[in-house]
C-alpha cells in the first residue's frame, strides 16, 4: 500500500508564499501522475495541479501563474510552490498519487491565508 506524507502547510499573509511537499513510500518515478487537490470548508475537493512522470503539468485556472507543481526523482518528493497567496486559497491541501492499480491520498495539510 502506497503511503504519502505531506508537509509544509501553515499560516501566511496575503501575498505570501508556501511550499508543500509530498513524499511517497515508493519510488516517485513509478507513479504516473502526482497531484495536489484542496478542499475548503463546506466545499468539494477540487483539483489544484497535476504532473506526470514525464513532467507534463496541468493547473486549475484559479492558480495558473501563481502555483508551480514539480517532482524531484532524486529526492523522491513532489512539491507545490504557492506564490501570491490569496484568502480564497485557504483550504486543506491533499497530495494524490494516481496509477493504474491505485489512487492514494495524503493526510492533508492546512493552508490558511489571512488578509
């Protein structure tokens, strides 16, 4: 069973930056798609960004130009660099690993942006 360990959430002022990390228990090279999703209180879980093993990325329109997803095979970690944060980015952020045999979620990390 693949497990994902997330870190990097916190409290930040509007306009600030945070970087989230996600470390899988297996080689990240073997995971076709890594992604980040977020869920605000009372709302559904939404896509933030995904990245394939080949480096192809996809972003929600609301974060394009502000967030960057990446994966470092040497460090076996996926990242979400979040810049120019806004209060509406406040949510629990979840890492996701998607393959033919599984779709695994991390435990979630809280990101709170205050004005």
